C-alpha cells in the first residue's frame, strides 16, 4: 500500500506533462517576449537593452499604436452591437413556433463564424473589388451608382467593408448563445405574464430581455476581446506584408483599418523587424484586453 505522503504526489505526477509543456511553450515565451520588449533587436544581431524606451515610444505618433487602438475600438463599437441585435432577433425567430427545420437554420447561420479568417478576407476582397467586384456590378446593374465605388481605396468605405465583414462573421456566434439563453427561460414566466395581459413585445422587453442580461454581458465581453485580436481579415482584405495590397500603405488608406494586432505584426515582422517595439505593442494590447476583461467580469458578477 502506498503511504499518505506518496499518494499526495500522484496528482502532480499526472499533471507534470502539462506543466512541462506549459513552461516550455507558454511561460518561457511570455517571459522572453517581455525581456525582448526592453531591448532593441532585429532578431539576428545583438540585443541592446533600452529599458522602457519601447513603451515610451508607443506614445509617439510614429508608432501608430493609439491610432490602431482607436481603429479597433471603432470596429468593435459599431459591429458588435449590430451582431448582438441581429443575433438576438434571429434567435428569437428561430426559437418561436413559427419556424420549422430549426436545426438546419441554426447551422446555416452559424457557418460564417467557423469560416477561416483567410477565406473571409479573400471573399470580401473579391466581393468589393473596384473593377470586378460583385457588389459594384449589382449596384451598377440596378442603376444605384454611375461608376464603380473604390471600396478599399477610401477610408470611409474601407471601414464600412470591415464592419460588414465582422458583422457577417459574428452574428451567428451571438445567435447560438441567445438561443441557449432563451431555452433556459422558464415558459411559466411567459404564461404568467400572458395571464396579466403582457404578451408579444411587452413580454419580450419586460421578461425575456432582462433574463438574457448575463448572456448579453458574456457575448459583449468575448466580442470585445475577439475584436482586439483582429488581424487576418483586414490584412487579407486590404493587403499587407507583401500580399498584393489594395493600398500601398499598411492598414489601408491613411491607415484607417490598421488594427492593433496588425500594427504589432507589421512592426515585428514587417520591413523593419523591430522585435522589441513589437513586443511592447503586444504587452500594451495585453493591458487593454485585461482591463476590458476585468471590467466585464466585474459587471457580469454584479448582473448575475
């Protein structure tokens, strides 16, 4: 029989493979990237210790850090409410008794979310191409425009395309969570409300929507975090890192679509290969995401 002292080590023995992988591929890279953020390094030559200079440079307009954060916040602030509103409306429609083949429509509407970001970026690039894009052809066919719109060459139009792309990709994600939330609401509440005369939209606003508040908070938190990780879609849509750009400037015209992760990627792995500054941008992004996560989690606990 194994004594008590040896039995206490058995769980740690089974956990040791995971801990080894975590230390090798998680903790050590995190610590190393923080050290790199304190240096000036191109990935080949010697590292030069510069202290907090890279973090101070984030406040310099030439770093484009705050511009990229502003762009990302704009995309999230516009696309996320649209995703949530449309996802909730779609979930309520699918949950109603008027829709047959509910599972089929759930699958169809969720498919955009699981499409790879590369495919999404390339697809919207083809749809909104200036000369051969499907959108311009449809608008010209119906006489809504006289000439093709340069969607990816104008800051306002480029931002509209990004928002549409995020909306198309994300509404199915919010729909699934709202469907789960609707399924957890007791039908007795609606029956009691109907007895009191609250039916239709009144019951939805006074009963359903308040009970879905935890789901709404969760979707908002995860949507904000996911929005700050936006990279592949705008990069492939507008071009970047030698991908045949629609604009000669990284981030689109006037860098209007430069996201924070794209800025980090271009700084670290672009033409300049400034690993130290790229790591500093990554840690700046980490602080922003941590702040939103903390505020969202605190709000979620208060609402639950």
